[in-house]
C-alpha cells in the first residue's frame, strides 16, 4: 500500500521494520458452547479436509441468556506480523507483488497469516469457522493446522530478544491472546 501512495521502495525497505494486521473476531460464548464438527463445505471453503483437522476442538455457541442468544460473547484479536527481513526488503526493492511478499515472509520468517491465526483459534474452540469466513479475506490457502501451531509454539518459546524462555507450568500458552 505504501508503494501505491508513491513512497519510494528504497524508503520503505530501509525504514519499515515490520507490519502488523489485526482483526477482532467474536468469541464463542463459554456458557452455551458445545463441541461441533465442521461440515465438509466449511472445510472446503478453508482449503481443508476432515483429515486435516484431526485433534481440533471446534465449538459453537447454541445461544443463551448470557450471550443474548447469539452464541457469541466478547471478542478476541487475531494477528499477522510481517517482519521485513533481508529477503522481504529485496523483494520490495524489486517491486514484487504483495502475494509474493507474503510468500517470501511465510517461508523466511514464519509469517502466520490472519486466516491461519484465526483457524488456530477456531481449532481451539475460541471462535468459529463461520466467524472466520464472515470476517477474513482468503488471500492464499492456509497451511495445515499442525504446522501453523508448531510455528506459533516455537515463537511463544522465545522472548523478544530471541532467547528461549520456559513456559509456565510446562504447558503451551499462546502469546497471541
């Protein structure tokens, strides 16, 4: 977008450190949440099959007085952090399209897209696939749930300096929530 605003590529690549995108999604109401298995049509729209979601804990709210019969209560953020490493900087200087920048960042710095972060939260039962499909663009097919969860866990294991840090009670705690 900065290039579209007539900002020179060398200015972007030399000054921008990272770019963050975020969205708020509705959370499943904890008072009326029930386990739920996504339909093949929902999975197909995300680019997944039933085999791809084994071990996921999808939930849907049935609606109750606590959520005003919507099935949702409160909101949660999903995030995408694109870090401009040298490969991404070079791609900006070469005026490569945004799709290619995302691909390079996914491969070089472990970018987790908004959709992938949302899918992780849906697989944990925090939000729903319906909410993802309603709120997010599908710019590229997501990676398998487990591979994205592995990247997310690895990032959570390091502090801001890159040093490994222990997790509380030896359990996984998402650093995105």
